[in-house]
């Protein structure tokens, strides 16, 4: 199978554009969510990213998706976007 770098760049740009659109939509929908709740979820997200485990070789499991769902359920789209961003940042650092 031959890889097409131009097509890959288009895919990456498309995903980045959709992510930016999601962040803009979350900013527009922001209605003063409970900041203490989001801070607590953010703290738990960072801990869960640093404490993920690998049950098999070349694999790891993180439970941060549960915290992202909780943020989405209780704070809507803005909360989910914030916690997902914290998760991605913590995963890149960990």
C-alpha cells in the first residue's frame, strides 16, 4: 500500500479545522459553567493520564474518557472541550 503525503496533509488539516470549529462552538455556547467542578475534573484528568497502565506490551489504558464524558454530561460541550484539551495536553507531557 502506497501512502500519499498530500492526502495525509489534507486529512490532518481537516481534523485540525474540525477541532478549531469545535472549540469556537464551545466558546459560543459557554454559559458560566461550574468552574470548581471543571477544575476538579481537570485535576483528576491529569492524574489519570499520568497513572494510566499498560496491561500488554506496547499498549496502555487511560480512563480519562470517563472524565470527558462527565464534563460533557454536567457542563455540556464547553466542559467536554476543556477537559479533552487538558487530557490531550497531559497525555503529551506524560
